[in-house]
């Protein structure tokens, strides 16, 4: 009981430090937007502010020797970008479209940030991928930490949010029915992620050592959380297309980058680690779809 109380205090203190880092980062970004030189383009001003905030988080990561300071930044910043862009928009923006996309982004941010808070044990813990990146970089570990762990994810998220910028600043109704479709896809994607999270947390409390998850949504997809995450970014792309149909050819770029990240990096790394830690995971691979949910294959008799 004493150990549990100590861990709770450690987590609370760690969350307070991470929150302080984010408050300072957001304050620096806001100061840039208010008093810094302007480019004349709202999206570019916010990109610079976003990168400055990322540098603040990076400074905390280096000071505490823990790059997991960045983890929740992924979900904290997008709603702030959205509402800033919306506040700077001129007349004629379709209010329904803006409300729908804002609802999806806020739901996503609350779910993802809450899940991070729930699973975050404290600053004594760091995501296992970050030391691996730094170790592989050798003498370039500082650059790897800055670029691979902090700056590139910020740019990826910003690119994924560009359709939102279009959706809340472009005047005109656009394709109203497509905005509704985007809303349905976005809410469904966030709901899928939420259910996958709850199922995994319940499983983690009762699993035996080395047991692999293959229940519920996880029996239809080995990574339903990543599938839902891609669905969210795809929905944002649809919102952008709904606002600017002529720009459809590039508005899905953010979703495409996210898909490449998940299929080309995140999932392969998770699969390799799971095979190392859970030998029976190979049986899950043999039966369960990697990404797109579908009924599992029957076990060989």
C-alpha cells in the first residue's frame, strides 16, 4: 500500500511537471503570435509558433533526460490550432462545417490525452522507442532526439491539420453532405479507438505473463487503435475536401503521411517488440488482420 501511494505521488508530481512544460510552451507560442513578426499567412504563423513550442518541450525533455515529455503534445496542440484558425477566419465560413470538425477534433484530443494520462506511470518511465533512437544515432543522438522525436512528429501533425485550417477558414458552404460524412467517419474512428483502449486496459489488468491480446476488437485487427487513428486523420482530410473540393488532390496528404508512419514504422516496431516479449504473438499474427479489421481466420486444427 505504501508503494502504491508513493507511485501515485510520483505520477501526480510528474504530471504537474509535464503540465508546466506545456503551459510554458503554449505561452511562448501565444507570445509569438501576438508580438512576433507576422508572415501575413495565419497557417505559417502558427507553424512557426508550433515549432517554438516544440523547442520548449524539447528543452524539458533534455533537462529531465526523458523524451516522453513530448508524448501528449501530439493531442494537446491540434484543438488550439483549430480554435486559433477559426478565430482568425473572415466572413462567410460555413458555421456547421466548423462546428462539426471542431467537435471531432476535441473528442479525439480528450480521448487521446486522457488515455495518455491514465497509462502514464511517471517521469521515471520513458517510451522504449526513444532510447533506441538515441542509441542508434550515436554521436548524433542530440539531433536524433530533436528531429526524429520532436520536430518531425510536430510537422506530421501540422500537415494532418492543414485540412482543418481549410475547413474553418475557407468561405462558402462547399460540399455540405461530405462534411456530414466526415463527421460520422471521425466520430466512428474516435469511438473505435476508445473501445480498443478500454479493452486493452482491462486485458492488461488480468493477463498472464507473455499472453498476447486477441480479444474484442483486437481479435479483428492487431492494431485497431492505429486503424482508428488513421480514420481520424482521414476524416480531417474529408472536411478539407468538403470545404475546397478543387484542392482534394493535396488535402489528403496528411492522412497519407500518417498511414505511411503507422504501416512503415510504428506497427513494424510494435510487432517486433511483441514477438520478442510474447512468443505466442506469432499465433495472433497468423490469425488476425494486421490493420484493417476483419473476422479472424480459424485456427488450424
